[in-house]
C-alpha cells in the first residue's frame, strides 16, 4: 500500500495545474489514494471550470456515493450553463429535475431557452411524470415550484393549449 501521507500532497499539488488532463488525473489519483475523502474530492472537482472535471465530480456522486447537496450541483451547473449535465444528473430525481428546468427557465432569455431546448426537457418531464414517481417534494422545493413565477416560467415553455398547472396540481398534491 502506498504511503498516503507522502503521496497525497504530491498528487494535490497538481490540482491547480493549468492543463485540464493533468488536473483530472490528479483528482482521479486523489480518489484512488483516499477514497474516504470522496465528498471533498467531488465538491472540489465541481468547482473546477473544465467540463471533464465537473463530469468526474458528478460521476463520483452518481456512481461512487459521494455527497454534494443537489442545490449546490444545480447552482454550479446553472452558472456554467451545463444544461445537458444538469438534465442527465437530475433526470431520475423527479422534483430536482423539474426544479432545474424551472430555474433555467427563470434565468434565461427567450432565445437562450430555445437554444437550450428547455421546452423539450419539460415535455419529457411531463411525459415521465405520468408513469408515476412516488417521491415527494421538500418543503422549500414545493414552495418554489408552486410559486407564481415558477408556474408562469414553466407555462411559457409549453405549447398553447397545454397547461402546466394541471401536471403540478396532480403531482404536487401526492
């Protein structure tokens, strides 16, 4: 077994390198040497500017059980406009997925919403919610999603004739 006390400082010294592949290798080596620090590794990798390293962070959360609050992940991915990563990460978390779509809809211009295909993401969410997920919202999440601003933002994403309120009333009441 490697001497972790000597190896970790050396590995961590590469986390600030300007080359993305070197930083990614350093994060992966850190994880190999100190798997018990996976929460710290994932959080630090999430703060990196490189998409590849952010993906590594999300893989630690999704596949290795690292913990980063979903709100922190949402904030970072929204800030960087990593919509595909955000949608992939929250896709199986019913309310976090809808919250992510809503936060993007509130933060984006009409043109940006179209470019990010938020309408398609919301249609997918509406289609999937019919299959019945039985997780409930957190109180703060419920308040956010039920707010007038949120429902209006989501309604603007749907074609005329469809109403988001019906989906939300049915799903939020569960």
